[in-house]
C-alpha cells in the first residue's frame, strides 16, 4: 500500500512540476529550507530544476542543475522497485546499505556540498 501511495503522490507532484517551471519566478514550488536559512546549497539543491529538465527531455539542463543527484537516480529507482515488488508480494522490504554504504552516501553528500559551494554551482 505504501509504495502505491508514494507513486500516486509522486505522479501528482511530477504533473504539477511539468507545468510550473522552477526557472520562472513566482512559481508555487517548495524552497530548500537549508538554502533559505544558510544561503548555501545542500546536496539536493537543484533537484527540482533537474526533475523539471528531465520531464521536458533536457538532459543537459538536468546535468547542470545537479549532476550528483542525477547520477543517484538509478539507485533510487532500483530501491523503490525492490520495495514496491516486495509490497506486491505481501512482504516488507527494508533497504540495508550497511555501514560502508551509509558512509559512502554521507561522504558523497558532504563532498558534493563542499564542492558545489566552493565552486559556486
């Protein structure tokens, strides 16, 4: 049930985003709270622009918006697929990255945050 609910919410969000460009001012889109408070980019900043660009077939725009998040999308889709498939089979599935996986994800996020704020991306 939860994977289906997430899919419905995601499709609704994507449908809204398709018609509302984050590149245009005064759009009804969420702001990054980390950026709003600190003025710095978080690892996911640019994710809305990246998704908008993907929805409109602009791979270059998606890559410019957030290349690290774009590279992580196949892993997120894989994890969602495993979770949804387990749910369809009446089982529960818990993503287990292990200690090394968690350190890799956190280290990548921290490094990307530093790089993008130092380079002004």
